[in-house]
């Protein structure tokens, strides 16, 4: 699930850069979209770790 959301974020980020922000430079578009997808990947990972810790503490 985490990887699917990361890929979706990358694609959405790329499209936003190209169509909404109209960034012509491919490198900048790549950096922005990869940064957004990495942020989502890390955010989901941290959330899963916190949920595992809470579950462990309950038992």
C-alpha cells in the first residue's frame, strides 16, 4: 500500500508541476515530484511504526 501511494504521489506531483505550475525544466520537476513522493513514503512509514509501538504497549 505504501509503495502504491508513493507512485501516485509522484505522478500527481509531476502533473501538478507540468500543468498547474507550468514548470518547463525537467530536472526541477523531477526533484519536486520525487521529494513529494519521498515525503509521503517516510510519513506513512513513521505512522506505521507508531501504530506498531501503540499495539505493542497495549499487550
